[in-house]
C-alpha cells in the first residue's frame, strides 16, 4: 500500500495574527460578566432567604455584605450587571443590523465599556448619598 500523499494546506488564522480590538475585548467581557451574574444571583437569593428567615440570618448576611470584601463583591456585581446590560444593547443594535461600520462599532464598544464604569460609580454614589456612609 502506498503512503498517503502529504497535501500542503493553508494554516487557519490564529490569535497571533489578529490585532486585539475593543470589540473583541467587550465580547470577552460580556461573556465573563454573564458568568459573574450567576454568582450575583446566588447572592441575591441568599439576601432574600436571609430576609425571609429572620433577624439572625439577616444579620449574618449583613455582616458579610457589610465587610470591605462584601462591598467589593457587591460593587463588582453592580459593574457586571451594568456592563452586561450596555453590552447587550450593543448586541441588540447589531441584531437590528445597525452600527456595523468599524468606527461605529468601536464607538459603541468604548461607550459600553466607559458607560459601565461611570454608571456603576453613579449608582454607588447615589446609594451612599441616600443611605449615608456605607
């Protein structure tokens, strides 16, 4: 039997030849924040269960959520929620066949990235102003 003939085939493009863009970064971040929202939903469920269970369970939740690490996690959950929302709107526009030009796609990607941070800070600033010092 004859040996199979080796055929020269082109190599598939890989990440090494692509230039990393903001639209790529926002796509990756959108997926990561989507996964992070699962954990945040578990925290929300814990809060609701603690609220329904009684004062002792609620006090335990508040001691965890009120610590600096708890506040950091809640801030991250807020950012993930806002960023995922804005990035989802970006995908909604693309589904409506809008903003496909490179410059426009980059603009809405940067807007979602910066808007996610700014809205998160604004939400926490409003919460601090309404509630007092955290």
